[in-house]
């Protein structure tokens, strides 16, 4: 069972890393893209790169703002 815990710890650290909000943004974008493609039959390839750039901008803004 130790290898299972190590496997989980590696992937959690790799995906979530320092910013859990970024991971949630990308997972949400993947789910919405999949729903648009499979349910609504929309060619939604553009949504994922747009979400990555928006999430990156949001993360950089949060990291560079001064806190009182």
C-alpha cells in the first residue's frame, strides 16, 4: 500500500503543486470542453487554450499584487 500512497502523493503534487486554483481552473475547462464537444456537438478546441491563458493571467495577478 505504500506504493499506492507514493503514487497518489506524486500526482497530487504534480497536478496541484503550489496553486490549487490553477488546477481547478484547468480541470473545469477540460470538463466544460468535453461537455460542449460531446453533448452540444460544438467544435470547442479554442476553450482550453483560452482557459489556460486566463488562468495564467489570474495566477500572475494574484502573485504580483501587494497585500496589506
